[in-house]
């Protein structure tokens, strides 16, 4: 998996490309940990994500927990298959989607 990182002041956008699963979730977590300090707006652009596992959901939930203390988090450009995963797990009420 590749991760595109764009930081503009206190706004951070992460775009994971490919599969976010047990193998790649630690990579996304490490990227978040490296870049989250002083961030008040975190965006996950999921336009290039083709698969999301429970390990990936855990990383997103951890980021949400952190951002509740620091600012806001949103998830954008979610395709239908990935949105089905959020709906089936009941997480559509947990995250802010745009």
C-alpha cells in the first residue's frame, strides 16, 4: 500500500492507495503517528482504497479517538463497496463522511 500525505498548516490529508488490511494497517498507523502532532483537521481520502478490513477500521477508529481531543476528522470519497463495510459494522454514525 502507498499513502499520499498532504499537510497544509494544521490540516492533514492521508490518501491510502490499495488495500488497508492486517498487513498494511501498521503502515497507516505509523504514518498517522508521524504526522498527527499539531493537526486540528484530519482527512482520510479513500478514493483510491480498494479493500478495508477490520484492522484498517481499528486504525481509523484510533485516529478518530485522537482527533476528538485535537480537532476534527472526516472521511471523503468513499466508494460504494467500502461504504458497505462502514454500514455493516455500524460505523456510519461514528465517522463524518463527506
